[in-house]
C-alpha cells in the first residue's frame, strides 16, 4: 500500500493480459476492436490470453476477432492484424472447474506480472477471483472487474470485501468506461486549465446544470439483461454521477488518480440522496413486448431527476439528470446554464435575452461549445445566439475508444481510468431511495424525449434542446 492517502500506488506493468469472457458480447463489441487499435498504435505489446466457455481454438478466436474488428467499422490493415492475431490465444473451460485455472497457470508461466480482466457477468466475479487465488494466480497479478460493482450499497460493500480477500486494493481496478472517455476527462481539463472558465464555475454565476445521456435505439436483443437492471443502474448510478463529479469537484491537490478520487468522493459525499418527489421514471411503448422482458415489467427505460450538492461552491444550484432508450437522438451532453444579466437591456419589452450556455458533448461528435449573444444587423431586433467552440475531431483527429484507454491502463497499471471505491459507495448512497421503485413507470412514445412529466421537474424551466450533432452545420464558429 502507498505511504500516504494522496500518494498514487506503485502499480506494476503487466507482461500478459488474461481476458475472461473473450468470446462474449462485450469483448466482441468493445474489447477486441480496442485491442486491435492498441496494436495499431503500438501500445499493445503483450500477449492476450482469452478464457471462455465453448469449443474454441486459437484459429477460431482469431477469426472471431477479425469479424469483431470489421463489425466495429474499422478498415483492417493486414500487417497490423497479423501482429494482433499473433498475440491472441485461448483457454476454454468452465470457470467453476479447477482444471481451467490449472491450464491458465501453465499458459502464463514465465510471465512476471499478469492482469486478469473479468469481462463476465458480475455473479462470477467472486467465483473467478477465488479460483485464481486457489491456483496461486493472484500473486504477481492484478484483477480488473467490469461494471456494475454491486447492485446496491450493501452488495457493493460485500463484493469489495470478498474480492479484497484475494487482491488488495492496489491490485484491484473497477471499470467505468466513461472514465476512459477523453471527452469526459476534458471536463476537468476545461475547468482547471482555463482561467476563462474557472472563476465562473460557481453558484454566483451558474443557474443550473443539465446532464443528458440519450439513446435513440431500444434494448434490442438485450431484454433479459436490461429488465433486471434498468436505466438507473445501467447508466445513472455510474456514468452520469461520474460526469457530475467531474463537473462539480474541487481541483485536486496533485495530478494523480488517488487525489482526483478523493475530490470526487468529497463532492459526491456532499450530494443529496435522490428524492422520489424529484424523480420521473418512464418506459417506452412496446418495451414489454421485447423478448426476455417480463410482461408486467416495471423496469424503467427512462430516468430523470433533480440533485443538489450541498457545499460552498454549489449550494442551491440544481443539477438535472436524464437518460433513456428510444429517445429522439443519441447524445451525451452537459449543458451549463449561466445566470442572466441583472438587467434586461436588449431583449425588448416582451422578450427575454436567452442565457449563455456552455455545452460539452462527451460522446459521438465530441467537443465544447459556448452559446453567446451578439447583436443582429437589423436595428431593434434584439440579440441573437451564436455558437462558438471546438469540434475535438477536427482539432485533435481520431479520438481513442474509451476501451483503448481502459485496456491500456489495465496493462500498464494506470488507475486514472478506473472508479475510486469510496466514490462508488457514494453513488449507490445517492440513488438508494429510488432503487426498485414500486410505482409503475410512465409510458412514452418512441422517438420522443420521454414522459411529459420529466419536463415538469421541480424548478425546471425547460430542458435545453439537444441536436444530433453539437454543431448543426458541422462547422465551428
């Protein structure tokens, strides 16, 4: 363990990556394409040993990996894929069978340090961790577990306690893939590296903050999974509260993951628990007809709420969160609404000058945009809103996939892209009063913005409109 609370742990670089669940859906959609990209950029230099069920061999895994990379929309470079395929191998067997781990021990023999990445159902985390320990594979090794980390506050504590018997906290990493998103990280950079923004990030200047994670697609073939989880557990408790923490935290006293984690914990600790009276749950029309969904399901596919952070910086400023499936667009965006000027000088007798907005698009066409007021050429027509900002893709080129950064951190031993356990507990505390609500969710039409009641949350004038792109014409002003 580290000598002080603020000191980052000394984490070892892995000589091999063991990927449990390499034949599964997450690996196919996210992990294998990310590993190919890491190979392409020269950042993946270690062997990848997959562990999965079924009758697979190395050739079958490599064929599957190629299909996964192509399905992700990547143009394959044959030389790059050859390097990637050469690093891939697989061990098949039941995770409850000790011989599977005996074969794994033989496969990693000779490697100095190993990262075990669990891309498997959470119910198997402790099973695999215990089996690794029994086989002696928890020595000179690190364990990485996917979300969700528990399904409520008590289960998160139990999971931590069980995993900690096999891997200490400096050798245990918890995935939240939003933390691997550079556009999410840029929230902190934008705040603390720009003296233009830092002084106004305060209740004296900010009227409200809106965080939206909208998806225009439905649950598709994931009905049996989603019906047990719902919107609140799937994205609000983890992704959206992590974004809130980046937006509201104080500047860390050191530039390392532990110092950042402490500031995230501090601001989440100051965040009130969710109030059922300030919360709207919805379910899109037709959800109950999806295969795997219970015919009388009360699982929410939409969630909206109002939160308050009771500290010196944010007292009295409402944070509005909303997320849902089958909505009007796919967009993950933060809108910070600044307070109006003290006198209305330009809006005219019956018009109100719109407030300045600062927008962060953190998925899709990522970027930052400020909606500022300028004068129209025609006299007496009042001011107009002009967007000014940066499209990250135009300025920075291709943005890394979040899982590129997650997997690279898992191998290198960089905890920056992983969730801080005390902050996870605070997130579960915040959502606990509205978990497993008994009231049925409100219906809403596909392609809408959710139940109409979400537009009437206490204190909310209106949700700010989000388009399919941050800059509608694709150009930055």
